[in-house]
C-alpha cells in the first residue's frame, strides 16, 4: 500500500511547498500587470451587482457599456462570487488570487494523473515533471494572477484524464457525460477549449467509440454554443469616431473583427507569417 500512496504523499508535499512559494511572491501586488485581470475583475463586479455581462470600463453608444464578449463567461462568473462574498476592493484581490492558486493545485494533480498513465512514464517520472512544471516561473506567475489560463488548464487536463478511460467502445454513459461537461466547461473558460472538444471527439472516433463520441458531442455542444454567443458588438457609433477608437472598440468586443482590422489583405497576412 505504501508504494501506491508514496507518490501521492510526495505530490501533496510538492503542492504545499508550491503554495508557500507562491505566497512568497506576494501575487496580489501584481494585480493589473497583465491588464486582462482588471477587465475580468471589473466584469465580475458588474455581474455581482446585477448589471449583467458588460464591460463597465468601456463607454459604449450613449454612454452605455457594451456587452462583455471578450471572454467566455465561466471565469468572470466565478470571480463574481468573490465580489459577492468580499465586496471591498482592493482587499478582495487576495481571495481572487487564491482561487486561481487552488485551480493551479487542481491542474498539477490532473497533470500528474495524466502523465503517470502514459506508457513508459509511471509515477516517479510523472512526479518529477509535475514538480518542475510547478516551480517554473510562468506557472508561478499565472497561478497568482486573476486570469483564466490556469483554471482552463485544470479543466482541460481533467477532461483529458476522464476521456482516456471513458472514450472507448466499452465506456459507460456516466463517465462520457462527465467528460463532455468538463470539456464544455473548458471552452466556457477559454475559447481555445474548442480544441479540447475536437481532440477528444477525434480520439473517440479513432478508437471506434462511436456511441460514446456522439453522446460526448451532444453534452458538450450546448456549452460550446454558450461560449461563442454573442460575438461582435461593433456599432456605427464606434466606426464614426475614427480609426483609433474603432481599433480600441474592436479589441475589447470582437477578436475576429480586430484581427481582420489588423490583417486586412493577403500580403499583410503573408508578411505577418514571415515575421513570426
């Protein structure tokens, strides 16, 4: 029994040291460094105050702020509960940061479970990889930020772990439904979650788990639709106020239209690809 428990005990120690190390960085003092964290937090405040999904920092037509279409809704909704329980700013930054830190622990546990199941890896190499990942600088910074990156990682990797056993021809319905919910929640956290859904569905079809693939897609589809509706809130008012305002407006309201504004022609696209 100790051989089975030892890697998990060591992982618990790693997580404890990780949280201690994260606290030493005083992550709350970095609030505002990424800019996106301020948009997330102000949008969460609007949700908590019953003003709906809006961008309160961006003036819209006739002074009314536009709908919040920059990010999927799940992470701002989670942050709105921080505002409900701790409505005093900036003291509520600390619980928001620690919510992300708990997602970081979730992510590291899911990563360990995923890695240890890979052929040729096993418990101790997986633990070493997870430890190196935990104390990598970007992991520490993002785990102490009011951003959706780490919550997305936690949901995406947990969906992958669940899918490995569920998306097989003999897979039962309940684990498949759970996998669909996790993958759907990942896309409700970051739009890139669409790749998680597509990857799991592709793996299921590759394994000839057709019934499981269809059930998975039926569960994930409503969450996928909810993540991408609505899109652009661009208006004629923004267009009439000059290119600079139009660029700012699109940056906050429609990634697709902002990208088309920045890459208007094929030669610009080719130049961008060459530069990158």
